[in-house]
């Protein structure tokens, strides 16, 4: 093998290693693992999840919509935002929704040490407990990116790492009708749907929810929190 070919193979191998490190897990849910993208079940259960909040306006609006339709969701919160808006955590709890840990400051974790990941998780865990007397064992890494260090830290702290099946890209201001169309075209029992309650401006999420929730209910789907979903049959 020539030197140039060896260099090309080394580069290809390095690139593959980086891709494995940075791309969210693509495999199906494995019950022996702590990482979940979905959880197939025979009860038509699905999970709505919202990242990055709480937000002083959009979280309130989303909670009102969920209450209107009588459905439950899981909110993966950022510790800093919990400190800014603790009353919203109380409202999330009062609505019967579940809360997950989404780090303290939304830092990218894929290249961080297990100790740094642990600190991010524990800081938000402590914030939730001090301000809302709430404890969770659900963790979603920002952007769904993770590495062996993330898994190591989550496992040591007895957390489940929650990814998703359907990315609505609401954070990219995808029009509400397109978000709804995407969800309705591919949703199946056990899916985890990714949305956001903290978007800088003109969030399409509330309007998309008003389109998609009644249609999914009409199709016989049941909205549950993540803990119920991953524990269901």
C-alpha cells in the first residue's frame, strides 16, 4: 500500500471516529441501554418533549395548550433558565408534566470529560431540587450529541439519556403546517417528538401544537411523560 493511500485511510478512519462521537445514536431503543430514542409499545403511547426552557412567554403558552387538550409532556430544562423563571417550573409540575435535565448552560458535551458532564447534570439537579423540590433521572444532552464520557457520567448518576425519533426543527422556525405535516406523516407508537419551548422569536411551536395534538388524539394516540413511555408495553 502506498504512503498516500495509507494517509487517506487514516484520515477516513479519523473522520469516522469523529462521526461516531458526534452524531446522535441511530440504533433502535435497546432496553439494556440507558439511551432511548423511542420505546415501541402496543398502547399507542407517544411522548411530546420540549427543550431549552422555561421561557417567560412560550412555556406559558404551550402549557395552556397542553391543558386545553388534556395531554402531558416532558420539559427538558436548562438550569440557568430554571433560576430565572422558577414559577414556571411550579406550573409545569402543577400540570402533571414531567421534567428532565438539559444541562445548566446548554454547553456542548460531546468533547467534554465525564467530570465536566457530571458537574453540568448535578448543577441543574441541585437547582431543580432547591427551587422546586423536584428530582429527575432523565437527561437530554444539548443537540442530542454525546460521547462515552456523557454515557459514563449519566450511568454513574443513574440517569437515562433521552433522545428522539422525530425532530420537528421548530428551532429553525419551520412553518407550523410543515411541522404538523412532518409529525403526522411518520408518527408511530413509541415515538419521542422533539420540540422547544425556548425559541428566540416568532416560535412556530404553539400553532403547530394546535394543529397536531387534536389530530393525534383523533388517531388514538396517548400522550405520556417519558418515564411512562419507556416503562410501557
